C-alpha cells in the first residue's frame, strides 16, 4: 500500500483541482462583493460572535474590503499557479480569517474550503500546467506521488461519510425532518414543485440523501460506476442549489468531485486548455516532493490532519443531552442541513441596586445574528457577556444577565432552552457542558 501511494502518477488531476478551487473561490469573493454582503455581514454589525479560542480574530471595519481583495487575488494566483506557495498560504489565512470573524455566518462549506486550502499548502499542485512551471522549466514535472491525489479524495470521502452517518437518526429517517418543513415552502419550483406538498416526497428525499452521502465517494472511486455517480453528483447538487439558499457549496462539491476521475480525463482537460491558449506542457518525467525532509514534514502533517478529521467530529459523544438541542460538538463535524430551529431569546439585565431593563436585541444585533443567537447556547452566553459589559459601561453596578430562550426543534412544540434563573454574566465559556441549558423533552435516536 505504501509503495503504491508513493508511486508516480500524472500531475494533471492536481492541476485541474487547483484551477477549479481557485476560480470558484474567486467567483465566491466577487459574488460577496457584488451582493453587498461584505458590508452587511462584516461591517454593519455592532457586535460579532467570535469562535471560542479565536477571540483574537477581530472585525476590520472598512479594511474588510482589502481582506476580501487579498483573498480574491490569492485565489486567482492559486488558480493560475503563480507564486503558488505564497498564494495558497495567503488564501488559507485570509479565507479562514473571514470565516472566523462572526460565528453567525458559519457554514459547513466554509470549513470545507479552509481545510482544502490547508491541504493544498502541502501539495505540489503548481508543478504542472502553472505559471510557476512555465517560468521555471527545471521546476516543472509531469508526475506527482499518488498520495497527493489520494489525500484530496480521502478528505472528500470523509466529509460525505460523516454527513451520511449523521443522517442516521430518527428525525431524518423516521420523521423526514427538517425536509418535511422545508420542501412545502418550495412548492412553486418549476415542474416538480407540486410534489413537495406530499410528506412522502420528504421521506424519499431524506432516505435518498442519506444513501447518497454514504455511497457516493465509493461509487466515484470505482471506474465502472464513476460516470453514473458523477451524473448523480451533478443532479443532486443542482437540485440542492435550486431548493435551498446555500451559496456556492453545491458548485464547489460538483467541481471538487472531479478529483476522482482518471488522470487521462484530466489530461484531456489540460490538452484542450493548452490548445486554446496555445501553450505547451512540460515533458519532463520528474516527480515533485523528492526531498526526504519534505516527505517527513508532509507525512507528519497528514497524520495529524486526518487524525483530527476522524476524531474531532466525534467529540459530541463526550457531552450529555441531545446534540441538536445543545449543539455541543455540532460545528465542524460535517452535519449538513439536519435541523430546523426557530425561537427567540429575551434578555433581562439587573444590577445590585435593583435596577432592571429588558433588552431590545435589535439595538445590538442584525436580524441574522439575532436569529442564529436565539437558538445556540454558546452564542447566547457570548451575547450575555457582551450585555454585561455594555450595561456596566452605562452605570449598572455588577450587572446580572438572564436569558429566557424559547425554541422549537424540527417541528416540535417550542420549549425553554435556557434556565432563566441562571445569571449568565457569571458563567464562563469553555469546552465543558453548559448545565444551564435545559434538556429537550424528547429523544432523537441515532448516531
């Protein structure tokens, strides 16, 4: 197995993957800029929800436009393979910084992109069909070690498999939730919208979604099933893009799934691009990453990286209570579109003199922030600490903050999420279980 992973294979798949990733991220940056989302999400808010342990990531005000410009430029440089090593590091850092500015904008595919960029830092994706390779002929090579391509395939497979395993729960399979809530709202979809009014459609989509996630990477790996599997990938993600507002994620998954195709398939893409731009490919039969030290560093990184990816999504097992309710261990675990939570959170601030005030959340939060905060305990705690400090600056003496959050999960009757008798101003954020979160009055069985 080890000798097979070290064997040289065509560098074309890695070059095509580099171009797909870079141009898609460039398009994403342009899309954010054109829609005014940079201002709406990263400049307008008065308060931002940092990720625990990453509080040093601060909003940059109007300089956020410069950050997005740097991110877009580095994505372009990655795509064309010009100053690739520096560009991919800057792309990883800038994109991840944007992702960590405000927790309320968290999406699984942002995390996916950050991790793919981190992987690409250690891959020789610029040694073939790149500006770097054309500028330095002695640097170019037509082959790379097989593991460089296998690493990307394995990572994508981990995402799919964990997403599929997460769907093996009673809400998804036995209640068809949350699709039974979401699909009827899309009954105006051309041609097929009428089907979404039937519960049977939600059940069919739920079961097919679970089977899709659990099987698609293995079907893409097999030569015999790959063309049909990729057709399913395209159909599945296009339908997802039509039905749900999840941005670039479907297109990113369609593009990155190409890494499973044969080197010959990618070489044809390279040949067509070469003919169109009238450029020649390097013919040197050299393999990148020949340095022994480089191999050792990369080997250590990949052991740590994939060990983390396999273990970190399972951290929820260390917490009591229902995961969908407490969300302790929910993020960064490839749990995609599994729940619909709706509710509100009313905050009361009191001080030691008896002064009391009810908080109007819209004075401090955007509609998106308030929506996300109201159902997520860690964000409720962060907001309570913000209110404590804000009201202390207004003359409240030793302000105490109480939250009364009422939430509905996957179509259930609403119930209290937080113990409204607990002063959250004195509760500390940590990786420990938050015992002021009330238990869900139901059981969701599954993984």
